[in-house]
């Protein structure tokens, strides 16, 4: 049974009853995917710049400076997100770990 506008819990109470939640969720997912692609493009440009400006390789990464900076940034974002979203703490740390693995290790390894 659909909720009336006054009976809808939380954020749903602020939305018009005519808003289709599935369409809103699809739009939000599309925006998140777009931002993830933008982050990937920016990280690729940063990887190229650091590789040219500060060439240093290590046992784990062909671009050690980039890997360390990216891992520290991922941990800092994970720490901030875990503090701001205590109910999703585990999810935030999982996303942070995925970010670190993809951008701090996989990107330099594939670019080499």
C-alpha cells in the first residue's frame, strides 16, 4: 500500500508522492558512475604527471610516489567517511580498499 505524503518516513516525506523512486535511484546511480569515471580519468592524468615529474619505482609499483600518495588519500577518505557514516562504516572501508587497490596498485601496474 503506498504511503500518503504525511505518512512517508524520513526523506520520502520531503518528496512529492508522484516521484518515482526507481527513476530517482537510476539517475543517482548514473551520476555515481559518471563521477567514478571522472575520478579514474583524473587519477590517470595524475599518474602520468607524477611519472614524468618524479620518476621513482619500487618493488610494489612502477610509480611508487603515486601509489603512496593515492593509498594515503584513500585511507584519509575512508577514515573521514567512516566517521561521518557510522552505520555504513564497513561499506566505506570496503570502498576505500577497492579505491586503493584499483588506483594505487592496478593502475600503475597496468600502465607499466
